[in-house]
C-alpha cells in the first residue's frame, strides 16, 4: 500500500507539472499573439543610419512621438493614442535597435536625432511638435538642440535627461540595469510580468501605494503599456543602446523650443532630478509636477496630461504658423 508521504509528493509533482504545462501553453499563446501584432503595421525606410521603422496615423498638426526603453513604433502608437487622441498627425519611429530599426555598435543619441530629421525629410514634414516618453527623452532633447528649425514644441513625459551621482540616481541606474537584462529574453519578461507583477512595477519606478490606488481605467491603461512591450527580444539591442549611450546633460541649454515637462515626484526609474534639471536648464521651460504616479504617471493622470499636452502643442503650432488659426 502506498505510504501517505509518497502520495503527497506524487500529488505535488502532478500539480507542479500541470502548472508548468499551463504556463508553457500560455507563454506560447501570448508570444504568438505578440509577434503577430507587430506584423503589417509599420513601414521601413533605408537611410544613412540604417533602416528606420515607423508608423503614423491621425490628422492635424504633426507630432513626432519618441518611445521609451522597451518600446518601438507600437509603444509610440500607444503613447500617441493615450496622450494625443485623434487630434494630431502622429509619427512614431522605432529608435535604434528596437524591432526592425538598425542598431550599429557605438551609436549615439545624436545620430538618433539626425535619423529623426531624415525620416521627416522622407515624409515631407518640415516642422513638428515632439513628445518624448521615458528614455525617449535624450534623443528628443538632442533633436531639439541639433535641429531647432524642425521643432515647434517639445514635451517630456517622465523623461530621462541627465546623469547624476545622487543616491536616487544610482538606485534608478541599478533598476535600469536589471530591466535591460530582463528585456534580453521573451520568457524572462513574460514570467516576471505574469507571476511577479509587483516586483516588475517596482523596477519600473512604481511603488505599491500607487498600484493600490489605481482605478479600473488606470489599471487597464497600465496593463496595456506593460503588455505592449511583448515580445522583448526584438527590442533587446535597443535597451542596450539606451543603457550605454551618453545622456545630453548640459547640452540641453541650447534648446529654444517651448518645452513642457511632466513628471511625478515619486518616480524612482526616471527620478525627478531629470525634470528639475530640464526646467532650470532649458530657457522658458514649464514644469508640471505631480506628487504621485511614479513611472506610470501617464496612466494615473491621463486626462490632465492630455489637456496639458494638447494645449502646449496647439499654442506653439499656431505661434510658428504651422497651423492656420
């Protein structure tokens, strides 16, 4: 007769095997959907900087939307819908190393800025508003600094700007290093976001207090942002690029475009230092600070951000004659 302890171990083994099989099935299903989602929704431009992948949509004043780490044209499209609605013509490139855009070893944010200009030349767009999220900040800032005639306004959403030696920045850099490693493999990202969501959100600069206060609508937007980063393997080179390229730092003092900075004070991934530095370094920059929201500020304060961004873009598009009053 089978001993009780043996039966317990066998049942436990069956349960574990069943759980693993279930997870494997879910993983295969989700990855299949994720890779399929990327098909047929972007164009590819050959350029001196390699291939530039991009998508566009909407109508109205043109807006270049620059995605963050772990993104691509699809995250850019998500950001466009979340921040701009259907009131603007958005252009969302995949930055170097993301999805089908080329990454050349040693590439810089300066070169990425020049690639933006090349893309706009191809599209016949002389001047755009620029909206940048997270680590899309550095190349967007340098685009405004190096191509001032192309930028009617600049908006930074929870964006990276400058390096520093503060303890908060050192902690943020450690979180960024961890995320870069997670983004190298599809299964790592999928397992972490499925089984250890709170841990992932902590790495993403969002504390438990913010998560606990999310409404159903806010939670759905946050879930969409997390899910849209699947699959991560085609974005792996881009996250390495972001982690290694030099930040703009004091060079942003050259920016003359009207600049709106939106940031949460409790963001532990792109620390508030970035917003403060940009606000005091860029002439005439306007800082809108929120006390809570972490790096999910867009999900937490979507309506307020939409209103601020739309007003900022339209005011300066009219001022430079890009849009008829």
